[in-house]
């Protein structure tokens, strides 16, 4: 690895919440595929005199997301106006949060134990959508005012591989929490990255922002490309301008979009139409109790059950599948978790047997076919009992738990192919005989 230049990368992730209504009005928030401009009102159209009011569910969802990532939750918070002009923003400003976000100082840990710090998670409103047709541009305001959560990490990433793992966990987390679909192709999750290279261990004096990237794969390509581009420029002794770049998939490279505005260009000030918000410890406690088992907790539990890291992470990557797996495990004592996971992942038997009980039945049938023959089983049991006289005596003295050990010995001889129930019954019969 090139030690002369070290990539310094931070991420911004926007996630649309799946609340019933928009952030500051009663219009439906579910806008995807709806007829343009049918879910609008004076508030989300930015008409003069319209008064916004905050969506409580969206605030609770944001706090839930923050708690899942170990964030501190502000006991006092507020909304601010962020001013900029763009046709999809009818008010001329976005209601966002500036200095008092709902959540700050969170932590995410990778599978290898790398730590990424989350700087803040705040709540804001989405903009309308521009649709370009030929030389015409049209605006759909159905998306205007949809609750949008923004997560900002510290610049802790050093390569695109860890970024990929982080983003997949963030997507899983919002899905597990049920606060967003996290669908990239529908724009429910949108990614941005800030990249600069530190030269000879010195802090960089510029930042290149990668924006409007709509897939994990494209983001990885864009970051890898950008690292190379910046390395070459620095190598030549050139200064890298502060700018926003996008990814052109057809060219296979990043392209300049505009030079970056400074934070104070936005003229942030407190939103005067929405009173500040006090968050009581009881509310935080209530939300904490609603948080389900999170992806990294589930992976750990699965590995604890004896699953390989690969199987554990495949099953965890789909909530419905992991629930199915949990149900099958609950229904079957004798089937190994690795067998269940293997049949689900390699043979997709969970798609064939929609009920977990159906899969259990199928596995038992499969295993029976493969069971050792009765005479083989019998001679194995006889051999084990002869070689374990102490175990036999222990059993006769009332130590029933020795049966498990004896079954294990028989299975060893049968290479695991003994029918567990038949072996147990045969051993007990012989011991009592
Ligand atoms: Zn509205
Ligand atoms: Mn934002």
C-alpha cells in the first residue's frame, strides 16, 4: 500500500422515513410511483402563510436510529432553516437541524472490530423532484416535505471496502427498525462521500465531495477512482480544488459538478414557526425498549449457535429469512443449525417450503434416507457399550445424563449418520435389558 498518501473519507447518508405523513404537514409520505403533485398542500408547496408542525413519529424514529448506533440523544433540540435556491425547494430554504441535532456521537463496529464514529444524525425534509423531458423540466412536489434522516460520520474511513460494509449495515438497521425501506433504487437511501488524501501524515486542506450516487457498487467505484485521481494530482505537485463531483458510469470516472459552497452560505437560523423540542428521559427509555435485535447482534448470536461467519451474515442480511431460520431452529432439536442454514442458502428450500414446519419435516425425511442401516447401528451400540463399562454402571446408578455421551460415541462410529431418536431408544432398551 502507498504509505505516502492516506485516504481520509467521511460519509453522509440520507434515509427517507416510512412514516404515514410528511414531516411538517398531513400529506401522505409514501410518494413513490404516485401521480405527480397529487399529495401536496400549502405547507409542502411552500405557500405564503402556511404553518408547519413537526411529525412526532419521525422524531421518535430518528431517536430510535440514533440509539441503535449508540448515539447520545439531545434533551433539547430544534429545527433550523437552511437557505439555498433550487427549483425543487419552493420555500427557498429547507427545514433541517443545525447545531442541535437529535443524535450525536455514535459508534459502529465492523466485523473485524474497526470503529467508525458517527458525528451526528439529524432530521430534515426532502425536496421535490425535478423531471427532465427533452428541453423541458417539470417538478413533482409529492416528495417535498417527506421526512429525511441524515447521518454524518467522522472522516474515519481509509478505504472503500469498510464503507461498503458500513452502508450495508446501515441499510439493514433501518429495515430491522422498520423506519425506512432503505431502497436505493427508489431513492429512499442516498449516499455522499467526502474524500481527501493526507500527504506524509499531514492533514489535507481540501475536500472533494462525491454526490448523487445511487448504488453501493457505484460509490465503491467512484471512491476507488477518486483516490487514484487525487494521488496522481498530488504526485505532480498540483493543488486539488474543493469541489463536488459525480460518478459517470458510462465514462467510468468521476466528473466535476460544481465548486463547493461554504457552510455559512446557507445562512442557517432557527425555524421560527416550530417551537424547540424537549426530549424527556422517559421517552428515550420507551424508544430504547422498542429496539429489536440489531444485525450485528443477530450475526453474533448465530455464530454462537455454531453457524459459520458466512452463513450468519447471509441469513442476517434479510430480516424475513432470519426470522424463518429462527422458527425452524425453534421447531427442531435434533437438526444442526449448519444443516438448516445450508439447505436455506444453497438449495433455497425456504422458498419451496413457505412454512418453517414444512422445512423441518423435509429435513427429517432427507436425513432418514441417509441414516445408517439398523444392523450397523446395532453393532455400533454394542461396541460402544462394551468399551464404556463405566458409563453403563453410571447409568445403572441413576446418572441418566451419560446417555448423551453414549449417543455421541455411537454417532462417532456411524460418522454422524445414526438416526438420533432410534439410537437413543436402542441404547436405553439395551441398558435396561
Ligand atoms: Zn403537504
Ligand atoms: Mn441533508
